[in-house]
């Protein structure tokens, strides 16, 4: 593990960079200051990059739009790999017909639509259609009344033996410097323990996220895991997951892991990034246009 | 472990009977048919009895009133020992001043009122009073908006290092033959894992419930644990808890544990009641008035 | 929570002091320097004191002997309350006949001997006597071959549906400043997850330890929980358990919790002692003989 | 989910068959009777097949030899994909130099040897070489003294912040119809909870096992997940893992899941195979040579 002063020297060693989104590229206050220079440099150098995110609340197109509104046009939808995309792939492969019930916003629903399946919010499941429900998806913590719909979800799962997908494994996400919000991953764990059944989780640190990204690239050119580095702010998801998949990793200190806590947390958890770097910003002074 | 045909022969061996409430005396449909005869027999024989319940949603007086409305007048409030009473004792002993924030109905609040403390629902905590919050209590799953108030509870606990009491350890409770509802114990476990702090749980199988009942009796007469039998429908709470405290136990099959599943579940969990009995009903034919 | 400079000022507020043993009175190097003065002061002031320990490896008499060899004669066997004593009480109340199999040293065995029961190490269980095994006890990590006997214990529990007691809930214990040893509590958790059954645990933070001590005192005089303070070095056992039982608590910094980590750990776990004090030593200069 | 009488009709629908080893092809008594006919049929039909196993105790060559001794020559070492192979890949990618300490037999060691690394049993780690230990691997439950070496492993991990690999996630494995043995996965979980660090697990149900097999095939020909079926006897590993990776699955009843329990367990866990079949045997009468 090495402390590296400038992110540029890390980028220079790899061909492909995977970035976590929240805490690395953006925070609750907007973009990480200077991050647009990183993407300028990546494009100038002909490096590939992907955003690998546990965010299943919106489609890649909607997620890219949010970056564009901030002026970061380098992140296009085809650069975004989300846990929601794995959910969609699962439904395509494993659920042939009937209803897919979900908890989340209408926006989170659209991009999991799969041919032959009818996607409905849990609130629209009732005695006339419950026996057609063939999968239940936890997509987002917004968009439904928790008390009513979580109790309904429990009772759907007591009646139907069906796969349950958790499209975002995070337990909480930051709202501001002092506040967090319970994420759908935390809610899903509660329902899992109440019904006593085993859910399927997509999202870092699970390797399937990294494999999905890796496969997308391999479709058009051969690569080795040694050419890729994963950049993240969270030891338990970005760093553990990237490392387990065989990638080198960079812990940045602009998000979940504060500079003063980094060493303590690495020792306590045993999760060791290849590099630690203050941020994923390539300083303007570090390269010439 | 013995299968016993009539509950009367068990009662005859002990001086004091502890009953779980739900699944033993009442179900979602009302009283267990014939259960009033059990209490007639207990009174006739001069046996003592207590209801030992994880229900913290209402005070003993309110819980007793519900039995009276069903015609079961033998259960008076002084016969009821609830996990809410342990919460009250904890506040009396360990929290001197300030605000006790709670999640639950207004009825669940009143009986935890403790002198010197100001009891407020989480919904009334804000930036002007948050620094006076000295305890947070999970009382009941009803009476508050889950999304808003659970997120608020998380952020109170990120700001304040205070004891958190879970007054009901159950994860779910039955609403009808087919439906259950998430209980406050399940909700509290989710919040505990999101904030990463350790909560204090009162309620079976924790011994403190049994100790509280045991102490109440010992205040006016000497008893031994050998004179008491615990009657319950749930292996993980009533039977495990009673057994660990050193009491003999009876598993009845009118609630959570179905007759066809009893042996399998006992073998699977390793939790072994002293007796198994179809119900806690002492049949009219079994005793003469 | 208050930082207190001298332990004497805490002692002066209570009538009865409960002490954890390891990390409070002794360490792997012997007695905590000066601790004998604390017991002189307690005796001079007519305060009562008890050692409340998760050590089930030896009987109270043997534990007291160890203090006497160090010159601390104030700790007599009747002052020691161990998790092994709860195990003995459980066997007396709940296991009538047959064999009690145990993992531990021969010394740990003797004091759980209960009338009518035959106590045997797991190594002596075989096809001729396995069907008479009516309880299995995890007493100590020493005294048996781990690979052979732990595998045997698993297979006993697959054949017999019997209560399993874990007489020490600790997962590890310190051997020297840098080394720890896996404790029987950690081993028992592994076996529990392999066999999928629920074990009975005695030992702090479980309230039954505190209740046992409380009851011993009440046998000869009335007391209130407000008169007792629990002194310990471990947040998750001594402080959480004492607090939950309703006792005031003192965290001392001579054992598991280092001075530099105390505040961080209290905030991280949410377990808050009533007082923090460098050690349980009452300084000689603080009282006159 | 469909109950299928003859395994042949399942084989006919897919191009590639993944088999679990234990409980599907062999049991503690030797080969599953008739299983050689399945491999004859697969070869006759030009179907591909792989053994996907959590066994890291021996190399693929040694595992294949064991089948050959039973007369099953169809299983060659290049058909075997084990969790040990993922461990080897991890070391190649992520550990550059120093010592890899392991728990297991000498046979389990050889095939994780990686260039530039020195592989040593935990028993040979001491004060002169501990600071060069750069990874710790849990390979097998045999080949070391549990008490001495597990305590040593704990203290290595307290001193060194290094990746820890668990090469077999199973908690137990069957020895005979009535007996099981604790597996290295169960032991590793105990050490993980004692040291409080996060270990890396390879082995089903983790997707990385399936991905590894999938990638091996794709190196020489294009395939889709829809062409593959996973055959296993264990819901929590084979079926859950295969299903999550997007494969169709067959639960066979020759191993961990007994015919009488299959429906109950599927409902209880919510893990649903695509098919249930008595065994993986293609009956001789079902095809002509």
C-alpha cells in the first residue's frame, strides 16, 4: 500500500480506470472540485474509463444526464455500469413470464423492463394478481409508502416462492455533511430476516458487478485484469470488491473514508487498497494541453 | 420431553404459571376457545399466574382491558409483565434528565413516562431540542411515518451517543391466518445495523423478563424456580428464555408452532420444552366445580 | 459520562462494587499495581465487593487461590461469581440424569458436578454412552484436542437434541501485550453455526450474571440497584451488561480499552459508561489508615 | 420449477453441463451408482461438461486421479474447476512477493504456488519471517494442529494487515451417512470473527467460481449463459450461485437435500431450482449406443 500524491501517476500505469460515483466524482454538494480535469486527461491520453455504481434508482441515461447538468459531459451513458443493469440481465435470463413486483420510483422501474414481463410497483399487487408475481425487486428507497408496502412485500414473499433481487447493496447513503438516509439495501436486509429467505444481491463488493464491466470491454478488445484499476471511497465495497476480482485499487479520501481515519480503518478491517490518494483529481499543473 | 394430553396434569405439578399472551391465550381471532376454563381452574386451585409478554405497545392496564372486553376478567393488570415495564425501570435507573425520544403510538408512550424526563415522539425532535435527547426507545411499529421518522432516528443516533432501548424483540407478529406485520424489533435491528451501534433489548428470550416476574413474586413470598412453569407457543422466545432462566416449559400448539412442525423444529433448533401440549386449555370435563 | 481522576471518589458513592477480573484487578503480568490498596480501602470503609467474571475454567476456590498467591488475600472464594456457577445452577435445575459431556480441563469439570449427573469429557463419549448424553458444556479452550473433540461434539449434537451451555461468552483472551488466544466462546460460536442449533450462553453481558450476584447479596440484606457500581475494562461485556441490568458503570483503562481509544470506541458502539477512570486503584495518598 | 423423471431430458436441452462433485457424482461411499452412464451419454452427444467444486484440498490433477481410480475416466483434470484455482489466480494478480502462509495439507499447498512467492505452512511462521507474510490462505481442515496453528493464525493477523483467502466456503462436509466434519470454511469464519477483519471467500455460491468456468470455455468458443445448466445437491451453494449467475439449475436428491425435505427447504429458503431430478444419472435404457 502506497500513499500517492498525484492521481496522475496512478492513471499513467493503467489502461482502464473504473470509478465509483458517489464520494469519488460527486458528493451531495455537486462534483468533486477539479474532477473534470481528470476526464480531460483520460481522454487526451486515450485511456478508457467506466463508472461502476451501486445506484439502481435511475437508468444509465438518467445518471449520465445528471453529470451533464453539472457540466461533466465526458460521462456518457455507455460509460455507466450499474447494479440495476445486472438486475435487468437476471430478469432476461431467469424470469420468463408474469409480473415483476418492485419497490422504488417509476424512473427506477423503466430500465428493468424485460420482454414478456409485466413490471408493477408492490402497491399494485393484490389478490387478483399476486399469484402471477414471479420476482420481487428492491430498487430504491424512494417512491413508496414504507409501512404499507414493506408489510405487503413480506406477505407476498410468504405466499410466493420467487427470486428476490436487491439491486443496491448499500445500507445507507449521505444526504449532507451530517445526514444520511437509509438505503434500499438496509431495508431489504430487514425484510430478508423477517421472511427468513435468501435474497440475491447485485452491487459491489460482489464480483458480478466487476465481471459485467470487464465483459463489456472484452466484447470489443482483449484485456487483462492487470490493466485495470478501481478507484473508490469505500473500503467494504469498492476496494474489497475490486481487490477480490483481482484488480489493483485506489482509496480516495473525498467520500466515506476521511483522511484521519484511513489507516485505522484499513488495519481494523484488513481491507488494503493498492494505493491511497487524496482525490481522483488530476491537477491541471500536472499535464499540458 | 413429554407429550401431555391434558394441560391440567401439568398445572397440578407447579405453583405458579407464566403464560405468553399471543398464540397461547389469544390469537388474531380472539381468545383461544376454552381458555377461560384454565383461569377458573387456576383460581379454584389457588395457583398464581402471570402473563409474560413482549408487547410494549400498551400499558398493562390497557392490555388487561382488552382481555376484559373478551370476557376474561381473571387477567388483571397486576398479572401482566411486559417488556415495556423493563424499559420504564431502565429509564428510572439510568436516565436522569432530558428528553426520551420514542417511536410508537401515544398510548405506548404514557407508561414509560419517568420522573424528570420529557417523553417526545421522534417526530417532535428538531435542531432546538436534539442535544437534550438522552435515550431513544423503539416501542411499537404503529403511530409514526416509517420513512420520515426512521431516517430521523438514524440521524439522531449519529449525533447523540445515548442508550437505545428496543422494548419488543419480536421481528414480526401475526395479523391473520395468512398475514404478518413487521414488528418494531425487526425495524430496530435494521437501524442498529445502519448506525453500527449496540442497542439494549428487553423481552423474551432475554432473562431479564423472567427475572422481573420472579422478583415481583418474591417481594411478598419465597419461591423457587422449580415451582414455576412457562407456557408458550414460540421456541426461540418463550421456551428458550424460560429454559435458560431455569424454568420448566410447555410448548403449546395454538400459535406459532404448528402440531405437524413441532418435532422438526425442536430437532432443528435444539430448543427442547419440558412438555408439549395441544393447548393451554384445562378441559371442563377434567375438573369439577 | 464523566472522566474521574481518582477511583476513590466513585467508591465513596456506592455500597457495593462489582469488579471484572481480567484487565481490572490483574493482567497477564500479574496484579494491576496498587490494586491491593483498593481492597484495603473497601474493607476499611465496610463496602462490599464481588468479582463478576466470565471465567469458567476453574472453580471460585481455585480462582481465589490464584489471587492469594499474588498476595491479594482480600478476594475470597465467596466473593467470586463466575459464569461457571450459572452453568452449575442450570444443570441442577434442568438436567435430571444421564451424562453431561464437556470440553475443558479436568479442573473446570469438578465444580459443575451436579447430583445425579455423570460428568465426562467429550473424549470419553462413544457409541456405548452417547445416548445417555443429556447436556453438552463448553467450559474452556484448554484440556482437549481441538480437531478430534470438536468434530466429535458436532456429531454428538447431530444425534442428540440436548441443551448446550456456553459457560464463557468471550471470543478471545489476552496472553501477553501482543498475543491473544481463541476462547471457548469463539469456538462454541463456530460449532453453533455448523450444527445450526441455538446454544445457551452464560456470562456478561447477559443479565443473568448480574442477577446471580444481586440475588446472592439479597439473601442476607435488602439492596437497590442504585447502590451498586460495576467496574470493567470492556465496553461490550462489563459496561453494556451492567448498564442493561440497571447498574452504574466505570470503564477503567488498564485492560481491553486503551486510553487513546476510549472516546472513539464509546462513540462507535454507543455503549456509554457512567464514569471513565484510569484504573480501579485507590491511591494510598487518598485515604489515611 | 419442474420435477423431471429422467436427467437425460434435461441434458438434451443444454450444450454445457456444470456438475457439483460431492453429492452429485460421488458420495462418501464412492461414485453415485450409474453416474458413468451420464458421462458416456454426454460424450456420445458431444456435450461439454465441467466439475465446479468448492474443494481446495487437492489440485485438479489429484481430484481427477481419484475419479480415475473409481473407473470414471471421463473426468480429466482440465474438466475440473475448483475454488483453489481462484485462490491461485488471486495470488498471481495481487500478491507480488514475500511469504504466503497457509493452513492445510502439503498437497493442498503445491498448486497454489505462484511465481515469486514462498508458500509456507502457518507452523513454519516465526518471529524471523512473520514480517514477510503477505497473504494467509485457509485451504483445508487437515494437515495441521488446530489449537496451535489457529491461535498462531490469529496472532499473525493481529500483526500483519494482509489479504486472507478462504479457498473453500463450506462449513462442514459429510464423512458417512451419520457423520460430518467441520470444514475449513467454518474454521475461517471463527477466525474472522475473532480478529474482526474481512476475509475474501472463493467458492460457490460466489459468482466468481461460475465466471471462472464460463471464461475458460469462452476462450475457445462463444457461448451464452442460456446454453449452460448447473447440477447440484445443495440449495445454498450450487443452486443459489448458479441461479444468481444467470444459469438454469437442477437440484438432484443424491446428496445434501433429501427427497422428503426438498419442497420444504425450497419454500423455507426461497431458493428455487429450475428443475428437481432424483439423480444426475442418465439411465442406460434411455439411450442406445
